[in-house]
C-alpha cells in the first residue's frame, strides 16, 4: 500500500456514499468468467530499502560511463551535463505536470516549450521547430512522411547509406505500408557523392535524407546535395548533430527544408538508449504539414503575452484518421533539459564544446592509427567520430578485451555494413581526457598482438 | 448572388452555375452562411489547386477553426479553373459575405448530372433547421 | 509576490558577454582547425543563442516552474491521463549511474544487470496482460499501437490474406484511427449503444473478411467496462481478424482481469500512466506491447533473450517488422515501471486498481446531481460527466467549469473528450488521492454551479494569465521569439 491514502474507515464511508456493499461490487460490470482467480504471478513486493538494494545490485553489474571510459557513439554520446539541468528538471512542477491542455495552469511548461522552439531555430537557422519527437530516428521518419505530404509525390524516398542504419530501418518500417519506395544510395567513400545523387534523382522523388556529420563521423557536401534535390523539386531532409553547430554551418544556412536530430547530447542521459529527444525543424511554408505539438504566442484577455498549444488541427486528436501522424506525447522533459543546456552553454560554450570534440577526435585518430594494425576507413574530415579498420579483422575480440579493461572502445559495424565488417566506430567527446585517449590507443595496440602478427 | 437562387449540397456547399464565353458551364462554389457560422472562429482554409480534376462529392479543400477541421467537397464534376486567393489572408470574407466575396472556387463542369443531386434553397433551409435542432 | 522578471523570455534576459558553462582548455596537442575541418563547412560565428549567467538561468526556470500545476502541488484529475503520484524513490533509482549512464551499444556482457531488469519487466508485463511475448521498444502508447498494427499487417501478408480495414469505436482516442491510417489501413468507425458499449449490430454490419484488426479500449474512454468484450473478440476471431486492446485504462483492472483473458491478441501499456512514470510536462512516455505467441515472430528487433545463463539481444528475426525507433526503447521510463511493479507486487497492484475505482465511484456519487453522468451511476477508474444541463440552465460550459476549478486550486478534468458526450468533463481522480481531497473537489464544483455566471465565464481569475486568445494564436501563428530590436535575417 505504498502510495495509497484510503484507510479502512475511509473505504467504508466511501462505499456507503456510493451505495455499494463492497469494493468488489464496483467491478460487477466485469463478467465473472473474466475475473482473475487468485493473484497475478509476480515477484513479492519490496519496501523502499529492499528495492534500493535490489536495483543497486543490478546497476552495479553494468559498466557505465562512471566506472568505464566510454568511446561509444553512433547517436548516443557521453557528453557533459551541467548540474543545473538536473536541478531544474527534477522540480516536481515540471516533471509531474502533463501536456499543457489548460494554458492558464501551464504557462511554465508552455513558455519553456516556446523558448525551446526558439532555441532550436537559433541553433539550426530554420524557421520553425516543433515541441519534439521520440528520438532522432522517428523524427527522421516523420520528416519523410511530411515531405511526401508536402510534395504530393508518391514515389521515391532516397537516403544516403551514410545515414545511421537504425534511422534508415525506422524510416523503412514507417514507409512499409505507405505509397513510397525507400532507396539507399551506397556511400563506399564514406559520404554521398552529389553526382551520384544527381544521376538517380528524378521528379518522382519526394525527398532525400542525408546525415551531416554522417554516421561515420564524416562531413557531407550538403549544399551540393541540396541543390541536386531542389533541381527536381524534391525536399532535403538533414539529420544533424546539435553540438556540431558550434562550428559547422547551420542546416538553415545550407538551404535544407527539414532538419532533424537526436537531442540526447543536449543535457540528456544516455540511459541505454532512451528516453531521448527528437528534434524537428522546418521552413515556414511546411509548418501545416509538420506533425507534433507546437507552442505559440498570443495574448490573454487582459492583453498580456502568454503561450498556448497552437495549430492543433494538424494533430490526431482532431484530425483522427486523416492525420498524417499519430504522435500524442512529446518528450517535454527532455526538451526542457535541452533548452536549459543550450541556455547554459550559450554561443561561446557551444563553440568550445564543438572545438574540443574536433581536436580530441583528431588526436585519438592519430594515436590509434599509430599502430600499423589500424587505419582510418575513410580519409575525410570528421567531427567527433571516425571509423577504424582493424587489419586483423578481429573487431569483436578487440571490443571484448577492451571492455574487460574498463574501456568501451567502439561500436562494431559488422551487423550493419558488409564491407565494414572489420571496422568499428570510435567517438570522442569533450569529456575524454588525453590520458583516457592514450589509454584507449594503448589498450587497442596491445590487444591480440600474437594473432595479429600471424595475419600480417 | 442571392442565397435563394443557389443550389446546395448536403455538405453545405452552395453552387451557382453560369455559362462562360465559350458556352461551357462554370460552377462557382462557396460555403453556406449556416455552415460558416456553425464552424465559428475560422483560422485557415486550404484551397484546391487550379487545374485539378474533381468529382462531385470529393473533398477538394479544408477549412479549420481552432479545434475542428472540416472538408470542403466539390458539388460538381469538372476542373478547378480559379480559386479565391484572397481568402488565404482574409478569411473574414467567408463569414461577412459568404455568397459573393467569400466564394471558394470556380469549376468548369464536365458533366451536369451531379446538379440533380443538389437542393434548392427551401430544401436546404429545412436541412439546416433539422441539424440545428 | 511574483518576480516580475519571471515571465521574460531567456532571449530578453540575454546580455552580450555573460556566460554560464565553460569547458576545460584543450589537453591534447591542438592542430590548426583549418586542417581538421574545411573552412567552407564552417560557420563564421556560433549560433545566436542567448548569453546568460547561471544564476539568471536558475531563477528564470524556477520562477517558470511556479506557473505550472503539477501532481506534486495540486489534485490533477485529468481524465484518461492517470495523473497519479510519482514516487521519488523511482527517480533516484533510475538515475543510478549503472542504469542511467549506460550506452546503448555497450557489449551485452557489460549490461547484464540492466538487461535483467528489462527482461524481467517484460515477463511481468506479459503476466499482467495475460499474453505471451513483449516488446519494450515502442516509445509511447501511440507508437505501441503503430507497432502492433504493422505487425498485424505483416502477419496477414504472411498468411496471404488481403485485409484492409481497422474497426475503431467512436469513443476511441484519436490516436487509434490516426494509427490505422499510418499503418496503411482504412479506419472504420463503430457506433456506441446508449450505455456506452460497442454497438453489436453496427459491428455485425461492418465486420467482414477485410477487417484486419478491431481496436478497443476496455475499460473504454467513458470509464466503462464493456462486458460484451468476449463476444466481440469471438466474432472478430471468427472472421479471422485480430483484437487490439488499447491499454490506456489499465489502471482500473490490474490483477482483476487481463486483456489476454478478454480475447485480446495484442495490447500496449502506458507505463507513464499505469506504472507512474512522471509525465514530464508532456512526455516522455513509453509504449511496450504484449502479444500472443503466434504474433511473436513479428515483434520489433531486437528482443532480449535469456540463453545459456546470460542475457543477449537477438537481431536475427526474419519475420520481424524491423525497428520502430533507435536503440532499445525508453529505458529510463521502463526502469521506473519496473521499480513501481516491484514495489507493489500482485496484491499491491490489485489494491491500486481497487482504490482507483473506489475513488472514481465515490467522486461520481458526490457530483452526479450537479454534473449528470450520462452513462450511468457506476464507473471504473474514471467517469465522464456532462455540463449540458448547466449550459442550458445557466449558460455555463464545460470549459467555464474547468477554468473556474483552477481558481479553487484544482487542475481541470479533460474537457470535450470523448466526443460522444456533450460538454464532457472527464474526471480521473486516481488512487493516490484522499477522501478529503475528493470532498474538497466536489465542494468546489458545488460552489461553482452557484456562482454568478459572469464570474465563471471570466475564470480563471487567480492564475498567472486569464483566458488566452487561441484564435489569434492559430490565425497568425507566432512559434518563436524574434529579435525586434535587430534587423535579423
């Protein structure tokens, strides 16, 4: 009875007021044959003390970014989270409230969302951002569906092979039963060739999906790719890395039509993959095709500025079967955390963190490839990740052996890319120190040496 | 145009048919005052594309209030030859002058059969009285 | 008492040169940036974010938070959202580094404890559902619906059956028909009887061999258990269709009856409702689904398996619909659900539903004479009252009542949903409220119905703002702040 308030006396008084003899009678509408005989088969209840011990025991069985050194990336990163983010986001007024259906009682959340939307437009250079999606992958899928609706084209959706493979899988799942064909353009050189795109794109193509920096960490030639898309009236959807915009040109300045991102790196925990933050921003002209919640500014009856959810006729609760998306919840708490993070780092902090990522990544790449066994798979500029090829082709042993030494060395690419089965992806955030990077290089260089010489 | 002289669809669009210079029939389509009033606080209209072929009964536009969205249906068969662009920026015209300045689209009719399905003003007024009840 | 600066925007508080977070100087040998990153790809200046000091930011957000009602501060009977108390212990435990600071691509051997939690949560959800297999991947209830309908489509395609429609009762949440469309089906609406149940005659008329799935919420959005559920499921199964149960209202039936026993083939849970994940001002939720054995091959990848003494992730599932999101799911929300279920155990969960239903019936009995409940004197965990009589007698709408309740310190019920009740006020008190709170809420409703109509029309009076102009917001949408002092763009 951990969180219940009704005493036995309360229950009796309430039943009397209802005119029921027992609580059981309140369930009379459930037919007898459906009533569970006996109890659910669940483990016994735990007190707070027991639960804490139990979960601590299970937590202690895991490596974490606290007791291991994390060089893992691929859409989730061990970035620094300032204390203010947790302090504010853990206020009950934020995290135990819900969707601001009553604006008079939700100005805190609504203003925070309006500020989040503005921060995302400042970050991306796009005209308008919505109040968030589940994660980067579903934001990309919803952007593709949005492009299909906006162009009215029921044909092709092109995606670069350098887009995160899980994002491409999610887009494929979402398109499975819709009138559109997803085609992946190979990127053997580590980035999409604008000429190759121009050679295949046509007027049946609704949109092109590109990631920059891409899944391999490499930069794409977004302006040339966007020009190729626009030449045939297709939309450009760009998956971006929010922190990269401390240095890189913004999607809006590159001419992109819809920009989406994973917002985990903006003050949100890795949490084994979720909850995360799907960022989606677009041109003004596309706003009525944009899914998800939107906060808007207006005035109240006294003429004071205030905020409401707006353009709700786009959404499922009004449009029902005609809605192009069924999204209902957003990731409000994670959007709040992202907004606090962006406010804390500001323009200078964003430039600093991006620069640290670039410098440390370059250093790590140089240190790792100092061993003859390792080379870079792609000779291209990168932001905070790069692909390492193991000439011995023993990636999974390498990763396991490093993990046993407390180093989470990289993400093997074998499950996703046949031609990169001897490769792994290394990410270096601003949190990694020179000692840790040197440790990684040493750990990799010393692993499996006997085997490696026999294959040399 | 006087409301008494128009034809009406059960979905609340009005129609006025006239001959163009070449002798073809052009239907001017709008939304009845009753429908505009019951939608309240209009905020947005999506107009059909000029050149689009439509069938009678097909949705060819949408009209939105703050918390509702309604289809606008073509009452006739034909090709959309003109839309009332002014409505995009001045939705008030729909409520202030639904039968003149608030027209929605003009359709060059390919077939007149659909006209037989439409109501005259008296029949339409009866429908509205029933719905308002 | 309110800080006048509290409603200024971050951007209006910004002063060039202020800073909060700074990063360490670079400790690796620095190279010329031009060598690492081509000039053509780089921006001349960083994005024009606001410039603020840490104390500014803390005061700004702390003040903003006071403009919200929340479960921690107010009674929040928002129907269909299950706004129950969010245990503080769960927050603390979910933040343990071994659960929160874990990367999704860590080798399985380094996350055995977490995989164990998730695996066991799956088993517990299957037991509560009365179904066989679970996917924790969907990120929200609506995505759980989509996942299940995509699985149904794959299942029927496998069987060579051409099924194109999904039946959805008219009282359903809007996500149901929207999901059907997203999954490539045509949504067909089923009517309700005056008691609020599915109209079996309408079902008979619309049920044919083209129906893939019937989506049903039971207890439904009127807060009623539809006792015809077994017959409905049998009829759908007899025509080869599947039954999907929208688990939005599981808070009424934990340990009392199970969707699988009712005949459902698939369902989703809303852990942020039923298992008390905090709602976070709109999310995150989670939407794990449970299905019958014959649908298991179609579940999204990966699935967690206990095999030869260890947990691993299985990706090689040829019939799977694929992925519906990146990584494993909303693990943080799922860990809280695990903590919640482990705190309660079987008897505790049953107590949750018993008290949720008791509280709702008690409140119903207190308010029905002023706010009639069209669908009867008894309910499950929530009920839908109608302000129609107040509207015709006194000109007060459901909206007016909702706004005036804010002045009394209560969050408003859900208004104007479900669509089948006029002037609807959907009230869900949850089990984590006391009789005194419910009495206080009922007393406020009584007083409101006696107050001068003008006073109620103008409500709310005590909130930080009065009623906003939503027409203006929608006609000329302003969705971002713009710097009017500078000629930006």
